[in-house]
C-alpha cells in the first residue's frame, strides 16, 4: 500500500478495510515477532479459507500503529495447480472451504468484540460481520441443497436479528450487496434458496 512512510493505528486500518475495501494482503505485511507472541496470534489450524483475513484483522485490532511504505516487497504468482485455485475443487471441497471461511468470520467477530479498544470498532464488527455471517450460513445450506437447514436458520431469532442489522447499516452506506442478500433472505427465503443452491 502506498503512503511513503505514513503511520496509522491498527484499528483505523481495520475500520477502513472492513468498510472501505482497503485490503492490504496479509503476505505483503511484516509483523514484529514479539507483537505476534505477546498477543498469541496464529493462523487457525485446519482452516483452508479466510485464515489470512482472520489473522490480519486480529493483528490490526491489537496493533498500536502500522506503517505504510511505497516499496513493493511481495509478488503473488498464480499457477494452475495452486490450492487457492477454485477450479481445483469439486462441490464438496468448495463447500468445505466456504464453511472454513464462515468459521473464520465467526472467530474474528468474537475476537473483535473481546479485544477491540474502541466502541467504533466493536460497532462496525457487530453490524458488518454479523449480517455477513448470517447470509453466509444461509448460503452454505443452499449450496448443500439442504432446505430443512435453511428454514431452521430462518426460524432462529438470533440469526434473523443479525440478518436485520443489514437493513439499517447497508442500505444507504457500505457494502450494499449484504443488504440485498439479507433483504432477499428475509422476505423471499425460498426464492433465495433456489437461486443459491447448487
């Protein structure tokens, strides 16, 4: 990320990453080893998707400051056999990766609600991540073609409460796609299921 030595707080960058789409790739970041050890930060064992986002956002939550430099110190090379290539997976493996991504978001939300230093960060985490997690749960059950699970989620008051957060937070502000997914699930659940099932 360009910035010529610009210094910011970790939570400020976390806020902009979540709401504004400013996404520094985890592999393009350097972390102080003492900082990692002190805060017991690590990648989730067995998680095949979303583990980098989870780790990065947890680190930003705990960082007092971050510094940007203009130098390009990392090059990401794509090749056909790489594990992140979606074409290398059948439906079952894709669903497993999606489930990993969902669980990474759930762990992240719990972490931010526990360790975020400011109420602003907790507010953003609760009102952005909760609706996204809720829509992902519905998506996963649809991807598995499990209408019973989908409708059980629809009967869960806590899931619906999280889904409704999207109505106030997204419609006129950030990430409108979450609002539209939540809207469709809430008002037209069976239509949404048919659109999302594999």
